[in-house]
C-alpha cells in the first residue's frame, strides 16, 4: 500500500466515525467545549512528547511503528477548524487499537468524574451490554436491573448497523488484543459510545424482531458504581471447600485489606478447609504488594520472583542516584521472596486460582508467578491480555482539552524468562 493510499484510508476512517449517528449539540455536556485548531494541535504535540519521554519501548505493543506515526501525522494535519474536545478525542483515540496495550491509551476522564456527571443527571445508553465475537447483546438495563430484552442481540443503534458501531468503538478501545478490547468495551460501553458518537436524548435500538425507542438512562452504569469492600473481597464456604474472590489488587486502605486476608486464612484453617479456589477472573490488577502480602505468603512454600527481566524509562520523580533521566534501563530481577510456611495460618490444602478473559495487569503477574513456580494450577479460561505486562502507569492531562492520557514506564517479563506476547494459559486437564 503506497503512502497516499494509506493517508486516504485513515482520513476516510476518521470521517466515517461521525456519519450515521447524529449527536445532539449541547455545549454544556462533558467534552463539548470547543478549542481552536492551534490548541488541539498543541495538545496532540504535548501528548506525543510526553509519551516518548515516558514509555520504554513503543514497539513492544505497536505492531507497525511507521503506521502509527503516519496515523498521528494524518490526524494532526486534519485538524483545521475549531473542534470540540469530544471530537478531538474521537480522532486521536483511533490510535488506541494501534497502541495495543491496556496500560497505554488516549484517555478521557476518571471514573470518579464520570460518576459525578451521571449523578448530576447526564443520560447514557439504556442497557448494559455483553460482547461475543464482536456481536452486541443486551445484558440488563443500565445499572443492572432486569431487562425484558436480556440476551437479545442489538442489530442497529440510531440507524447504524451494529457492525459499524462495533468497528468504530473497538478502534477507540484500549487493550492488548482484539479479545481484550471487547472485554474492556463491554464494561465501558456507555462512556465510549458517548465519546465516539455524541449525546443522544433518545435511542432507536433495532433487535431481531422488534424496534425500540428509549430515552437516555439516568441510572449509574455498573462500571461506574463505587464498589464496597465486600463486593471486592469475599469468601464463600461449601463443606471442605472455599472460594476466595479477589476482584482487585487495589484498595484505599491497605491495612484493612491485609487484616481481612489474615483473618480469612485463619478461618480457612479453623474450618479445616481442604480445597481453596482463589478467583481473580474479574481482577483488572492493581499493586503487586496486595497479592504478595495478602495471598502468596499464605500459600507458597517455595521462593519466588514475580518477574525475570525489566525494561524501564528513568523518570525524574523515580530517579535513583547515578541514573540519567530519560534513559532506558534494563536488567534481571535477582531478588527472590522467601516463603513463610511457619505462619500459624499458613494454608496446607489444595489451591487453584481461577483466571479469565478480563484478568489483567498485576493479576496477570500473579498468575505468571503461580504458574512458573508451580505454586497453584490455573483454572477457568485463558487471559486475553498478554503474559508480558507493562506497568508503572503515568497520567497526563492535556493543557487545553484536559483529556487524560495514560502510559506505562516499564515492561516486565514473566519469571521463567519467556517473552510471552500471548495470554496466560490455564492448566491442561
């Protein structure tokens, strides 16, 4: 494909994004404030400079680095008139699928900010959705209440066939693989639909045998609901078996989490539990300290390391003596964490860890470690995120648009030294 053809194809994709679904013009809505082309281009340049000063190696996830720069240049050149922040996001965010990393994205706003907008009366798509093989299904009403249309396939939204809707949304969804992007999109559908197509006061939704016309939902989407501690961490017992669900490796009160985990393992011993399943299938990650101090110390009797090699960009705020800001450092992790089988509540029964398509980030690092040191078998389904993970995410809010950009600063290779660019696989039966 020659250069001119590539430029024309990219320009066409950007144009198609804004055809078919007509947004309501409402300047008081989030991201609808307008900026000049000069301001928009300054923001794009600011992001590009920051990205290259933060990320250790874009070619880790970007399959065609020349195509990435071509896309970036074409998008920048196409900004010639005043533009809304939402339109700017929609143009730049087509790079998310090219960047192909769950820790690297053209972002928008935090979940807490979205929560405030919805609490203030902002209406969004009226259904929670599931995505299977890029097909769109109704899961429930927005917020999780039961819908009479549950499990029905959505054929079109506001006159646009679902194939076009999905193509436009998935291009703008961040994530390692096509499969992982579907997992992310299903959870963030309300946000990404609004950002891509604009605000709608009502939605015309075509099902297989019925056409619906529904007003925008004012309910809080499930992905924006602030989870309680019990929603995030809990244990269930059944005879001599137990399931410990850990939906995140992050919580504001680390001590509260550690207290819960220590009490749980004490209870497992008191109840004489023989079989434990630790469910991280819906765990999108967090901080490695959570699983090291809260789980691993109670289940492993072998020394372990959680990665073998690293590649990291030196940033000023993390610089150690002798390091030069901006340089890339790489090396081997020779630190092994020692087991603590002498703990009074050390678990001596059988352990299995359940992973899934949405297991990601620190949860994948945990799964890698369990597998490489034969600490516990992995069950469930393979992850759709890569075994080789990036991390140490950094944030930048652009000057004029205030769009929130995200980039990792290091890359970690799994403990056995394999640079595995596919998902973590469950144990063979």
